[in-house]
C-alpha cells in the first residue's frame, strides 16, 4: 500500500489520484501545457512528457502565452535558422514544465517528478545525433528525462546515453521485442557505468509502449489485408503486449520501468492499475477517467482473455511480431507498421511546428496585421 500523504490542494477523491496513492502505479501528464499539467498534479501526477505532436498542440492552444518568448528568441538570435529557434522554444517549454515538477522530484529524491523531452524525430537513423541531443537536454534541468525512439539507431543511442548518465525514456515503441531491446540496452549502459565506478542510483529509465498506436495498427493492417476480427478484439492488442512485456520485465528484474502511452479507451488505464508502471495520460482522457464509474482496483495481474489473444495471434501476422519476444529483429523495428506511421506523424508535426516559427520570423505580407 502506498502511504504518501496529500496536500490539501490535491483532489484526493479523484479516480486517478486514488490510482496513484493506493497502488504502485504512477501517472504522468501527456503534455507540457501549463494548465493541463497543473490539473494533472492536483490529481496525483508525478511527471509529464512532450513530443513533436504535443509541443505543436501546446503552441496552438497557448500561442498567446508563448508569442513573446518566441519573438524574443527570434530577436535575440538574428542569425539563427528556424530549426534552432524552434528547438530553443521547445527547450523553454520543457524547462517550464520541469520547474513545475521540481517539488515532486525533490520530494521523491529524483525517482519521480521528471519532464520527458523528446529528441528530434528527424534523428531516428543517427545514433550520434540522438546521444548528443540527449546529453544536451539532460543539462537543462536536474529533472529532465530524454525520449529516444526505438529504432536500430535508437537502441544504440539508448545504451550510450544511459552510460553517459542520462535518464532515458524510450519512445516510438509498441511491441514486446522493442521493450526487451530497450531494457537490455539500458542494462548494458548501467553495467558499463558500474564497471567504471560511476554512480547509477540517480538514473531512473522508462520504456514506453504506445498501446493505443499498436491497436490503431491492428485495425489498419486488418482493413488493408481484408481480415475480419471479432468486434473489440483489436482494442486489446496493446494491453496484451504491455502485460506480456511487464511479466518479462519482472521475471528478469530489469531496472527500466514500463510506461503506457497513446490512449484510446479506458482499458489503457484500468487494465494497468496496480502494476509498478507509469501511465502517461492526455488531459482529455484524464478528465474522462476522473468522471467515470470505472472501479479503481488492481487489474495488472489479470491476463487478457485467451480467446482474444489466440484470434489476434492466429489472424494478424503483425500481432505475432509485436507479441512474441523474438518477433522482430532490431533491424526491423524501423519498418514495423506502427513505428513507420508514428515516425511519419512526428516528422510531419515537427515540420508544421517549423511553419509556425517561420510565420513569426517572416510575417506573411499577404495577410492583414
């Protein structure tokens, strides 16, 4: 039983607060937006995360709040490209979110209270660039955690960044083989540090499984291939993969903690309650969960119904690749359907973000001011 006490300003009766204070399960806010993060902290959140899509959405929602910061960066750096300006803005957002979580970080002695910043989606093939950016992000605030994609280059970068003392959060990850590759890479990095007498107790790594995006891919793949599944079964694919990875992590005593992301329904919360895991939940889903009648009780130990797993396994080749520990080689991670779709989206959103920066740098003369 978790015995953490709650300040008066916390909503101690909300389902999400009870999830985090009656079980080992933690939740994060899936955004660095200030208002959304403040709501999450009131409901027991102990972390937050960003990615290109999240940063773009925050800028769209809170442009008035960030306009002066963006214009100040542009004016102070007259030779900078839109890339450099965009990354400085992303860093400013991350630093602000990290500051909001610093009291949690200090209270929990660094085990929680981190702001997870994502490396550039355009670096997914470049291990050296990923590591360099990870080390830079790590220097921005004491409670920064760095997201690195689980591609072939990303696996190399995860080990090296861990070795260099960075607390990582593996992202663009959907499958059991990816989760195992991450845990093994982190262990290699930690053991290298230990062999050299370097500290590891400040490093608290996480591995994301984007459960909802795996569900999405099951639906796209079956529609493409003309495969008819029992209604609702595809909504369990991510849960099944996550629970299998969790079992393997516990059996092998990996020092990486699993994190569930990409929410599509309440299963992505309710089925993981009680696990020693992190749930990174978008604001809109937090509100829905807190209004729901879903009982807050331990379900992590409950297996997905065998008939669901059997049908997915027998009828969807990419579910087998996602569910089997050896279903994919590291070289295949980048071309797995969910990976390719997500990388494309992240790159598209990053370039859309650059467009907003460009509009601030070079106002459109065709539009009225």
